[in-house]
């Protein structure tokens, strides 16, 4: 499984459609200061579901959309598509290539697509669990992540090991089951109240 392609349109400093193809092995992105190198890694995190605009170095949601220059009008939406080679089927999907796409509009609306089918952020999160790729995965090592791994706080360090060992998925499912149990319990209590009122 490896990152094969990144397509950007209207994302930060990339107003026109930009296609970046990654070959197997190491790819380095070089360029002058301010040319958009970090915007490319921001795009990867954003398409994987990053919700915190601060960690994408912005203040408000629309800061990820091309804001315009003297010669180019601002865009009304932005789109990032990330294609993963899945020939080893590490992602539990029956496709040899998986494309995750996210689109956002200035009014704050955001949409996700999995192989061009509309889906929820939750679906993306679930297929990426335990692969190390998700927005909290260890495949993107930013400065804060190094601190997290080296941190004396065992809870933070454990999160990284859980993801690598394939435990995150079960932790996530357990939390979801606990949430469902809590909701069901509350619903049962409500039904009891209604019974009492009727009797
Ligand atoms: P450095 O080497 O200094 O770290 P860099 O190559 O990583 O730089 P980035 O930080 O990726 O550069 O890009 C910064 C540029 O992106 C700035 O010129 C900034 O104006 C531009 N930029 C960021 N957000 C937007 C936006 N929403 N619309 C247009 N341009 C943007």
C-alpha cells in the first residue's frame, strides 16, 4: 500500500488543478520558501479528515480555499483527492486503488467521497483505522508527532503503538458500542417513564 497520487484544485496556494504522482520509493518535494511545500502535506492531512484548521495553519474553515491573488480570483470551493495503491489489500476494500476525495465550500459545507461515491467522514476513518494512514496515524510525522512519541505521557505514546499493532480499530468499536449501549439505556428509561404516565 502506498500513496500514488494527489490531486489538488483550489486548495490553499493551488488554484488550478495540480496532479502530483508519487512513484514507489522516496519522493522529496523541494522549492523556495512560500512556494507551497507544506500546503501539500496539509492537503494530505485535510483529505484524510483533519478537522482542526489550526493544525492546517489556518484560522477559519475557508482558509484552506484559494483566497485569490492580484491576477487570479478567489475560488468558491476546493477539492483534494488522494489515491492509495491497495494491491496488497491492506485497506479492507475490494479495489486495487482507493481514492479518497474531500470537497469544501466557503459556506462551510464539506463532502467526502470514496472511489467517487459520496460517503461520511466516519467511513473514511473506519477504513483507515490500524493502517497508520489516518489523520492521527503515524504516516505523517510532523514536529508535534515526534514529541508525542517521545513524550513521557504513556497515554499519548500508547496511541501510536495501538495504531501500529492494529488495536485502534477495536478501541474505536468498543467506544462506539458503549455509546450505543448508553443511548439504548436512555431510550429504555424514557419508555419506562411513558409507561408510568400511561398507567
Ligand atoms: P517554507 O519553505 O517557508 O516552509 P513552503 O514551501 O512550505 O514554505 P507553504 O507554507 O506551503 O510554503 O505555502 C505558503 C504560501 O501559501 C504562502 O504564500 C501563502 O500565501 C499561500 N497560501 C496559504 N493559504 C492560501 C490560500 N487560502 N489562498 C492562497 N494562498 C494561500
